[in-house]
C-alpha cells in the first residue's frame, strides 16, 4: 500500500471516549454553576448533627456556672458519638429512609392533587357544568371532615 491510501489505526472506542469527555465536562460545568451537590443522607445527617452541636455550644455561653457548661458539652459529645455510631453501622439505611420519604411525599401529593381536582371540577362561572354545581356536586370537605385517600 502506498502512503497516500494508508489510514491511521482505527480506534473503536473513540466515540465512547469523546462522549465520556463531553459528559464529564458538562457535569463539571453544572457543578460549578449550581454549587456542590448534597451528599448521601448519612453525610447530611452528620452535617445536621454538627450544626446543631455548634448552635447549642453557642447558647451555652449564656449559662451560669462552669458545671452547667460542662454538662452541656458532655451532652453534645454523647449525642454526636451516638449519631456517629449509628451512621457508621448503617449508612445505607439513611439513603433508604430518604428515598422512602420521597415516595411517601409523592404519594401524598398525588392524593391531594386528585382531591383538589374533584373539589374544583365544575365550579360556577366556568361555563362547564354550572347546573351540576347547584345539584349537590362535591364541594370539598366540611370543617373537620377527613379526606378519603382511597
């Protein structure tokens, strides 16, 4: 073969590499734009415990006496230690609990949106079913009445 017809060796993964590079660059751009992403639920719980401990430590300066301040410090240390042990033993539990909480919230929103649609359906003045409204259509729950989520 002549030099004019020879081609450089074909890289079968070139497209995948280029896509991966583009994706990495896009993720980096978004991180820079939006700031750091939240960590796992366990990491977020650690941050919460630390923030609460700092806040309580700030309040203790108003406590009279060294004994009271020492008791508060001991309580903070015990709470932090207990929280750390739970987090270290079961970090995935917090991720599962966070996911379950999100699912419960989505289910609740779905139920409430469905109920709201029934309450607002065929309102007077909308031109749709105004006659049906006066014939005893569902007008929403009365005070103290429970919403049926089934």
